[in-house]
C-alpha cells in the first residue's frame, strides 16, 4: 500500500520524504492556509519538487466549466499533479474531461460504494472514501473500503485506485492495508505514529545502557 501525507507543511513533507515514507501528497486550500505557506500555486509547486509521486491539489468551483478551467490551471503546475474534484455530476464530468487530456484526477468526498463505482467509470485515477467521517456518525468507514475493494475487483477494466482518506489513527491504516486499499493518505502525526512501538523504544534503551557499560565508542 502506498502512503500519501495529508498536509501542505513543506518541512513535514520534506522530512517524511527523506525517511522514504512518502509515495505522494494530498492537499486542499484549507491545508495550505493552515500551513501558512503563502501562495497556493507556489506551495503546490514546491511540494511537487519534493515528492515525485502524485500531489493532489483541489479545485474550488462547483460548476463544470469553472471547475474544468481551474483543473487545467492547477494541472499546469507540474507533471505529477492530480486534480481533486468532488463526487458530483459536474465533478465527474470534469474528471472525464481532464483524464482525456492525460491529467491525473482524484475524486474526493466519496461516501458510498455507488459513488466510488461512478468515479471509476468516469476514469478517476483515485477515489477518496472518507472513513473517519463515517465513523463520526456511527457508520463503519472500513466496511465502505471493503465494499469498494470487492466491487473494483469484480471488473478488470476498472483501474481506479482506492485512496483511503479521513484517517484518524494507525488502526485505520493497518485495517485499510489488510483489506487491500491501494493508498492511505494520513496526517503527519498519524504517519509518525506508525514508526513508534514501546518495545522498540525499550530495546533501544536497553542496548544503549549495555553499550555505555562497555566504555567503547564508534566515533
């Protein structure tokens, strides 16, 4: 499974990329604003230079013509841009148009298997089911991922990747991987938790204590 990080914080992206943990990035205007990174287009351009994999950048219009114009403008930032459009009729029209021009498209705000199937039929590169928001209203977000995986696996002509979004904790990540999701996009804090385990920390402490007793040095 591929890992994308859901942020526009350039330092976080750079650090995680250097650790070999990133396959791509997802952003939106809110994340760019929160990161305090300044100009939207310049921020996205810098992210695309740090991460060679797909970088999702969101359109803001809701009507087809304006959304398509925005998508085309965003796509010009770099070759690894995936334009984000919503799971609406106009969003899927925009998806088909952009895909016909060779642009990657991430269909976002997906909350049902039916929506995911429509996105795949529109040629989406990625479809983003939001599992955490399902959990917030006492629905099973991970069951949605399982349903989409089962449907997509029934049809060889569907090549859309399942991009699990609205991830809240490492359990979501592991469960998504167990189901067979293609991608998980996670906040930096959640991604960093994947590195951690108390037994690893305890083992390092024990090793360093034993090494200290030897009085030896490597450098």
